C-alpha cells in the first residue's frame, strides 16, 4: 500500500532565523514545507504548485499576510490558512472568511501542529520523530 | 531631578504617542526573536532525546539561539533608549539609514494599506543629532502620513543637501496642518491632534539645532513637508 502523500505546507516568514528553524521543526515524513520570505514569492509558489495549507507571518514587507491571504483565497477559496503574529489578531475585523486560524508568537511546534491538524485533518498531524 | 519645561512635556507626549502607535510593530519584532529562542529550545530538547543522531541539530539550534539572543538584546536596548531619548548624546546619523529603519518598523502598516514609499537620497548625508529622538520624530511623521493617506497611495521621501543643510522632504497627498508653537499646543482644555503635536515638536527640535520645518502644497495639490537640519561632515 502506498504511503499517504505528505501534506504540502506553504510557509511565509521574512525573519530568516524564524523561517529556518520553523522548517526544521515542522518538516517530517508527513509534511513537506516550502518556505519563502515574501508574499510575492508565496503567490508565485502557489500559482506553480498545489498546497494543502498556507502558514504565514502577518508582518511582511511590501505585501502583508492579510493581503496575501486575500489573493490566495481568490485563486483557491477554501485553502486553509494560519496567520502568525507577534500581537493578537481580530479575525472578525480582518474578514478573511472561514478556515482561518491565528497563532501568537512565540508559539511552540505542538501548538502550530495542532492548528494544522485542526484545519487539515489528523493525517497531517502525524507523530514527529523524537 | 531637572525642572520639566513645557517643551519637554510636549516632547514626552509626542514620544508616548509614537510608542503607542508603533506598539504592534515593536511587539512583532521582539516576539519574532523570542520565537527563534523558543524554537531553538524545542530543537535542543528534540536532539537531547536522541543525542547520537542529532548532534548537528543541537549545534545548529545553539547557533540560532545565540544569534537570536544577540538580536533580542539589541531590540531591547533600542526599545529602552526610545523611552528615554532626551538622555542620549548627539552623534552623526546617516539620514537615509534612519529613514529606512523607520520604514522597516512601519512595513506592515504600509503593506496593510498598500502604501508605497519611494526613498531617493544623495550619498552619505549626515546630521549631528540624538539618534533615538531623531528616529522617533521621523517614525512618528511617517506613521502619521500612513494613517492620513488612502489605500494605494505613494509617498516620496527625498533626502538631499541644500547649502549647509540636509533636507528631508515627504511628498504625499497629506496636507499638513499648520505648525504651532509649544505654548499654542499646550492647553488643558484642548485635545491636540497628534499630527499637530508631532509637527510642533519636530519644528522645535529642528529650530533648536539650527534647522527649520516647512509645510506647503505643491502645484498638484499634494502636501509637502520639508525638514531642514544642519549637515554634519563628521562620521564619528
């Protein structure tokens, strides 16, 4: 029997340290992480390939995480999204639709993995290697 | 403690406004560094559970944590200095660097409204000023410009030399209010709009150092804010 395809996560974070270390924490056999630094790069990646979920920082240069989500939703309206920020976000005010969650920095990997599982199903939240 | 003048009180009010206005941006940057520390600890814990297989991972996590600590220390020192900018000494400041630092803090505010900043600058234009005080005032004026503009606007920031002065010009659709003297700004019965407070404090700061602030409307009905400040040729 073929193993299930890994969950494809598009991760956008302009802080290079945070981007690198979050990839190290999240990537495993059940998840494939594609990490980019800007909203423009994310849109290019999203147009070129299929992703199961978008995890994005809110504060990005040139195009904010909010604007990125709006553009992603125009291409794929049901794509689940997680917004990460250093301050609490009022989702009602942002009007980004359904299947959106927020997480406040500093978060730990299990918190982020739980949100991914909540949005994409338990298959995505496979146990990590220890 | 030294007596507090009306000007000092207005300066403090302006700094407080800028600090409150940019609270989210500062929090985001500080918590981004904490995020790296948090994640580094998680990686270290993971490698500790299987030390034989994960020495490289532990070394990488340690290196990342050290970089995050250094960055976090700088952020906290910056933050504390912004709270007490009147206590610092004047040093030569490269104006373009200062403007770019302020725009970096405001990047998300600008992105949220799709506001584009275009910075044009001559090379190596320096002023002798208290760095955090100067940066706070520029940060406040740029933040106010973002707040006043409609979505999709373009702001031009020109930094150039004119005689012995450095001129920083902000061009946008924002029509600046009149520049008011400190005694006109201060009244227990009047709520001062933040833009007027910032303009008044910036004007007083520039004047105290041999410069001035001018506001005008150009031929296209765009607002122009010009800050003149004596140029410094010192780099130390």
